C-alpha cells in the first residue's frame, strides 16, 4: 500500500501530539498521586512512568521495539482522549443538570453509545486513522530495510 508524503507527515504530527499528551498524562498522574497519597505511594508510579519515558526516548533514538510499544501506548491515549474524555464530560454535565435520571437511567447507556459512535465516525471520516497507519507502515518499512 502506497502512502503520500503528506499523509506520513500528518501521521507524524498526530503521533508526536499523542506523545506530548501521554507525557502530560503521566506527569498529571504523578502530581495527583503525590497530592492524594503523599510520598509513600509515589515510588511505583515514578518507576512505571520512568520506564514509559525511557521508552519514548528510545523511540526517538530509532529503536524498533520502542516504536511498537509507543504506538501501543498511543492507541490507549487516543481511546482515552477521543472516546472516554468526551463521555465523561458529557455525563458529568448531564448529571449536574439532573437529566440522566429522567428516563429511568437509560441515558447512562445511550449517551456514551451515541458519543462513541459519533467520535468513531469522525475519526474515520477525517482519515485520522489512515494517517497514523501511513506513518506506522512507513517507519516499519524503514526499520526493515535498515537491518
């Protein structure tokens, strides 16, 4: 499958943005754990976050395994940002307005389903997934020819 250089560049920008969001989420998680638990619960989180940050560093240095692990981690970030975050925000807003209990709690299932379907359609119509796939395939090909 051939991809244009524009598509690969858009995919690179999307992946780099996802890495920035991942780093922000890691630092936010460390800060929240520090505030809630203090120092005693922080060592394990710093160790795991350190491993992820080292993996991101190795990804930028050109390590093939780190690239695959980073792409796996970014899929979780994209699911959170595009799927779960809007659901949490809308459900919080509807709960605050006391709308969720209007139909006997059925909206607790219907609203997230509608949001996730709408976001899925939006992601595939904007070719977001195709751009990331083009970037991934391009770099997989580079890693295979570099041996």
